[in-house]
C-alpha cells in the first residue's frame, strides 16, 4: 500500500486524467472496473470528476466533447510548472496547454515531447496528485512506447536529468529504464517499430487481471487475454470511448 502525504519528487508520475467525449459512460465503466467512487473537481466549475479510492483521489475524468477518442494523460511532478514547461519547449517539445492554475490545488500544463507523446506537468499545492499508488485499482506504472526511442531518451534526460539503464530481463525488447537523479525508477522507454505513434502508457494495478479483463469485456470495453510477463499477469484494455491502458497483477 502506498498512501502519499506530500508532493512527489520532480520527474515522478504523480497524476493521471482521462479526457473523454463520454464522461457518463466513462464513470460507469471505471466504477465497474475498479470500484472507484466520484466527486466533482473542487474548482466551482464543471472541470471534471475526481476518482476516489477509499476516499482519496487517484485519477480524474475530464469531459472533452471535441474528442473522437478518449485518452489517458500522465502528469510529471514539478517544483516549478512554468520553468519546466519552458525547458520542455527548449528540449524540442511544444505546449498544448499553457501553465495555468487549477484553483489553489495545483499549477498544471500539458505538452507533447520530441517524438509527439502527450504528457502533463503538475505542481502540487493543496492537492498532491494521486494520493494512492502502487496498490490494486490505482496507478502503478507509466512507460513511453515509441517508434523513435533515441530522441525520446534525449528529451527526458534533458528535461528531468533522468539517467538511463538497459533491462537484461527482457533482452528481446528495446527497453530503457528512466531513473531520477536519486536513482529511483520512474518508468521506461520502449522502442517499437510496430506502433504508429508515440504515447505514454498507463498501467493500473489490480488484484485479479483475469477478473478485471472479464469485467471490461462485459461492460462495453475490450480486453486482451491476460498473459504472464516477467513482472505481472497483464491485459491490455480499451474503454468504450477508445482509451487504451493496461491492468496487471504482480506475481
């Protein structure tokens, strides 16, 4: 169990939100999948819905009627959103949403990196981001999958000072661990010629990947047959509006 009581170090994935054209359908689907409860974003506007696990925020669902396909966005913790946004553009990325205050809760921005993958920045104030991680029905990991891993590695080492390590346990993959300057692993970069575009993946921990995959298929989404990997039993899930993510049960 990982319950957070303070802002995560810079460069750590710290928040996720789903941008979707069908918020009502998303609320029903993810409640069935993860048992989440909901409350409105505490901003006074209809900005979205907080997803709660044991009363603590673990994700957000944001209505975006202009979208045709839903997608999860991962946010990195930052101590200075404006400065990190500036450095992201200097490193070859571009801003999609300029730095802005989410009431007094956080200052946020959204960017795409040097290979076109979307990510966010989260400078926590009164809201830390995801307050429960690394346990069933919460965020456990994010990896960037890209057909062009070299520029991606250069971008994130420049932006956050990450160090890079290979992975001998999966030699068939072009995989690089990303580590903060203190050595903590925050995710990885997977080079794959099979993907048409670059994107950060979202992996949720679950108690039973087979059961969750079955619920996804029964609730209007789709899920692959769970398979064992060196780290977890995993399934790739697509929600009813097209958002792709993974669920995994650790061995």
